[in-house]
């Protein structure tokens, strides 16, 4: 039996990865992290999505371990707003949370080990990644090697979206049974707004992906219908 653990933030990318995993594996588990993030509403989204997906789900509270610097973990800071995706500055976004994916993958590897999962899945992409160094292929390969050494057992880190644009991620989601309905429950906005603040880096990339794919965002459709 092929078993996998998905790091599920409750956002667009991790939701797509969860339903990709359901297609590819016999048994799927989900793990969500709380770290006093500004957009903690995503944790509730993750709970709803895991329920819809019919997978076991653990929420692990890490407290204020990432406090400071990033506006995602420092409420005194402001999340930058932009007029459109085309004017995003490039380079490392201020929303980068140093060490977040390093710790997430290390803790998730423990849970994967305990659950008997050979694969660990995370929705990072080096196409649309805000300059985050911990969303690159080189980092993932290095972490996989380090975890294998530390656990004395290989746990593969799989990244289905690594080389996909947001448009291509939307197109993938359309092929995955149940994923479209789950995306209507997801949270992407860095400010935790529903359907989104419309100006943060994450909102703009999500909106552009659906626009380029030529389909309406199911989250926007659900809220517009008052559901």
C-alpha cells in the first residue's frame, strides 16, 4: 500500500496537492501547522478541505516560533499591496518566513515516519514563489537528503507543482476529482481575507492563474453566491 503525508496549509497549492495525492496513493494523511500566522483562518480552511477529501488530519500548533520580521508573523508589520501581478517587484518578498519550510518538512518527516508513509508532499513551486529560497528544487533535494540521513530511512519529498505556473496549477486542479469543490473552501490571502484582499502577492498570483486558465475561481463563486 502506497501511503503519503501532505503538508496542507489550506491554500490553493496545498489543496491541489492533497487531491493529486488522493489520485496517486492508496492512503493519504494531512498535516497543518499553526504558527501564529496573520492568516490563521487558513487552518479552518484546511480542516474543511481535509473533511471533504476524507483524509486523516492533524493540526500541530507551533506557537510563536517564527515571530517577528515577516508581516505574516508580525502583526505590527504591513503586508505589501500591489496594483496588479505585473508590477510585483521580484526578488525576495518581505512575507518570507525564515526557516518555515525547513521546520515544516522536519516535523512532517517525523509524522510520515510514524504513520508509515514513504512520501511527503508539499505544494512549493519555483515558478511562482515570491523569491522564497525554500521553495526551490535545490532546497527540496537537500532536505530530502538530510532527512534520509537523520532518519536512516528515505522519505521522498514530492513536489507536484514545482515546475508549474499558477495557470498550470489551476488546469491540474480541474483534472482531479473533488479538487474544484475543495478549492472553493481554500484561503490564499496573506491578510486572511475571504475571498481575498485583492492586493497582496498571494491574491494577485491566484487571480492571475485563474484568469490565464480562463475559468472562474470557485472560492469567489461560492462567496458571491452567499454560500
